[in-house]
C-alpha cells in the first residue's frame, strides 16, 4: 500500500528558536563586518599599497633633498647653552627651542639632546625625513639640516610606524583591531554560508597553504 502524500518524508525544518538565533547572529555579523570594513577601508588600502612599495623599495628611485640652515644664538640665549644641563640628554631650554623654531623653522621643543663640552646635538627624525640641529656652546653658531626622502618614503615610514609619534602608534593599534574584527566576522560569515558555497573551505585552505608552502620551501 503506497504512502499518502501527507505521510511522505518531508525535509526536516529547523526549530523556530534555532532560526531566530541564526538570523540574530547573521545580522550581528553582517553589522560588525561592514562597520569594521568601513573603519579600516582607507587604512587597508594605504597599508596594501605601501606593502608593495616596501617590497620593491630597492627598485623605486628616490632623490633625497637636503636643506641646510644656519643661525646664531643671541648672547642671552647662549648663556643658557653654556650652563651645565640637568642631565646628559636634557632637552634644550624652552626659550632656546622657541628661538630656533623662528630662526631655522625646526622644532626641537621637548626633544632629547646630546650635550658635550663643545656642542649640543638634537636629532629630529620624522617619517620620510631625517633632521638635526647642532649648537656650538662657545659661539652660539647653529647648524640645522633636513633630508627629505620624498612621499613614497613618507608613506613607507607610516606603514612601519617609524618616527611617527605616539598618536600614530595608537592609530595603528586601533586599525589592527578593526582589521581583526573584519577578518573574524568574515570567517564566521563564510562558515554560515559555506553549506551553499562548496568552494568556500577549499579557497580558505588555499589562502593558508600558499604562504605556508612559500615560507617552508622558498624562505631561507
């Protein structure tokens, strides 16, 4: 006796509670995924482009521009340079730093200085550039020099966090967290949709396998 249509096997449906839970988490993951993507989009593009420029730094030509400036401290400020510093790496006295900012357009405020018997040396490195100031402690002669290595070097140093200061360091950390959220939510979304996309996990595995093989076989 054949089974009636009403008694025929039917696909098992998920319980309403499970459907609601899946819909909730799917909505949450989508929200966190697009928010983290929006926050990290420009940063990811910057770091991706500078990853290429750093990888080919030897083949990207650059012509550093060197700029030198000179000045002389007035006698009132020279007396502050002639006096013994509080420590071997004490910064320049505030009035001296303020004068240099006007005289040679270099800001040494709060920067550690190297004091010797003959001179004071202040290193002023920055992203894409190097600069320094020397002050003769006997005559007050000031020499300031900056080497600018161009925009590519500037953005490469941003990528590395080289001489970029505390604020940029905080940005890199926050940006990295946003990228982690973006990738983890993407992975969970892949897991939720993988049943309908058979190529999902082979492609994810390939993304792991390719760098692993390169690292094991070609990096020495």
